[in-house]
C-alpha cells in the first residue's frame, strides 16, 4: 500500500479509507475489487494487491471503490460500529498496523468528536486532549446532568 493505514476524522469517523497507488494509465477494467463485511480483495491484471480479513466489520453494500486520475484506487468502507471506541489499530487483522503515533492521534481525534457530539453547545475546535482517551475516553453516560 502507498501509505500507512489511517482513519480519517472529522464528520467521517464512520469510514475507513484505503488508498493504493497503481501504475499511471491504469484502466478501471484492469482492477477487480471484492468488498464483503469482513474481507477485502483488490487485484490488478490477475495479481493480488491486497487481500485479507479486516480488523473489524463494515457494511458491505455501502463500500465503494474508485480509480482516481488513472493512478490511485480509493476504497471507502463504512464501519458497522460507528463510535469513538471503535478506532481500528490496523486495516487487516495481521497487516497494515497504524504507526503508534498515528494511532494515538486517531484516538484523540475520535474522542474529541465524541465529546462534540455529546455536547453540541460547546466549541471543541481548539481543544487538546490528554490523559484517558484510549478507546473513546472516559464514559460519562451514567453521570447525572
């Protein structure tokens, strides 16, 4: 793969992006892509580029793949579990693990998103988070308001 695995934050914590560089001039019909709930397969010209069981499940019929500028395949997967506690540590079960620093940054972003969704009247745009944010941060759901 052309870049390390990374979840994108923003309003899209529900999605995982896979970007794969292919030779310039590649045509869409040269690429075969299979997307299932827990598996992904990407082949080009009969050769395997990416294949395996994903870290967690996605909604198979919402996955898309596009060929951009005839040199990059982008696959967009919609997570089944769409919350800040579901930060993937790798793309596949045993491959493409996120760099520890990148993983830390993804978890921070997702936790801030969770706080923003739970507290829509507050502006978290310039907020920094430290401490307990792994797996979505502390659970305040059972505290009295």
